[in-house]
């Protein structure tokens, strides 16, 4: 936390890729501050992308899914 004389308390997280997140912890309980610090520590620093499908694969199936009853 960085104390400032005229402002509230803040937590700041800097990443190597120049992303920065600042969270105000002025009116939080100590448990909430700990949870916020844990989330900042565990974050990757990348933007969150919404997935279009439930799973992501490098080689998607062209002809359908494989089954045990497949006759070659």
C-alpha cells in the first residue's frame, strides 16, 4: 500500500508489460484488503478475453468427433 497524506489508501500492481492496476482500499476491511491483494498478485496482467466456444484446440476436428465404433 502507498500511504498519501491527502488521499485514501491504494494498492498498486505493476507488471513487466507496463500494465498497471490501482485499487482503492480506503473503506475495506482487513479481510477484503487481503483478498484484493491476493487477486492482484495472482492476476496475469493481460486483458480478459471472452471465449467463443467452451474449449479451445489447436487442431479442430474437421469430420466430427472420434468414436470407438469407427471403421477404417
